[in-house]
């Protein structure tokens, strides 16, 4: 999960995930949304892929990126579980004994 946190820490990578939430895209289509070099976009995509937040498939000579919903769901479940209210542990009460 550390890779997921690292990947989500960058605003550009979060923007890429938002784009991929709309539809699958090639690296070129993703890069068109950002004012940065193609190698920089590739680095961000590699980080997202390493964290398993995106999947790739080959379509002829292009690589198409899509969200990996399974990992995102697992991450959200972990996050919600981490911040869920903690129920108090049950307490046992010792019976009061009267003195003879």
C-alpha cells in the first residue's frame, strides 16, 4: 500500500486518475492535458502502474491506460477501516462480595 500512497501524493497523478475515471486513454491523450514533457508524463504513468492503480493493454502500436478499480476499491476499504470508530472493549464487572 505504500506505493499507492506515494502515487496519490502527487497532484498530477491524481489528475491522471480523474481523467482515466472518465475513459481509457493512450499516453498521448493523457499528455495532451498537461503542460509537461512526454518523459515526465511517462514517469507519472509508470508510478501509477507500479502502484497497480492503472492497467495497460496494447492496441496496435499504442498502449491504452485504464483504472484498476480493484486496487482502488481495496485502498478505499483499507482507508475507511483505518478511520472507522473503535468500539470499546467489553468490560467485565466483578461481583461485589459482602464481608461476613
